[in-house]
């Protein structure tokens, strides 16, 4: 399946945004579907943490590339690899933009004729998910308060 990318601009310096997204347990502050985000090893490149969603699903995140001040690349691992994810902070005129790209590595078994419909459904679901995460990031960056569960709407995959 093709990559899904969502970006959002923030009235925050790039360096301040980096502090938010690069700290251990960062998702607990702004991810509206995150129950817990436990670091297993936190050292920049090579870091591993565990993300538990509100619905109890648990995934490991393995950080393959760490670009200090700019972003990182990671893989979501369940029983097998689920997705590759890229976070990037880009400087813009009055602040920064955060861009998240997900490349799914799974495809539900379905009849060949249904695959385009399944792909469209998955793409829309992932876009909605990423928009909620970026809304949470905005909320936290402005208010310095954690988001509450499902603050920007529910997601049937993770809520």
C-alpha cells in the first residue's frame, strides 16, 4: 500500500517542537489514542519503546534513524512488522510544520476485486488517525497539558 502523509503547521520554533517529540514517553502527552508509551531503551537512534493503545493493543516502536532536531524513522512491530513511520519537523516562516508519513506493511486478506476498496478505507482511516495525533500535538504545544483519550474523535482501530 502507498504511503499516507499528513502535515500540520504550528506557531512553535522547530527546536521547541523537537523537545516535545524527542523525549521519552512523548506520546503520553499528545497522542489521543495512547494509553501508555513506555521506553525500553531511549538513546536516539536504536531507541525502542512500547505503545499501548486505549483498546489494549500493544506495539513496539524501533527507531532506525534519528536526525537530531529534525525527526526520526521508526518501525511499528506487532507479531510482525506493521508499518514504517517517518516524523519530520520543517521550519516555516512563523514556526514549524510537522509531517508524519506511514507506509503500511500489512494488507488484510481480501478478494482481488475488493482490494481497491480496502486500500481506500485503510488510507482514509490512517489519515484520520494522523490528523488526530497532529491535533493532539498542537493542543499540547499550546496548553502544555496532556490530551485526554479520544479528544479529537474515536478511531475504531485504536480507541
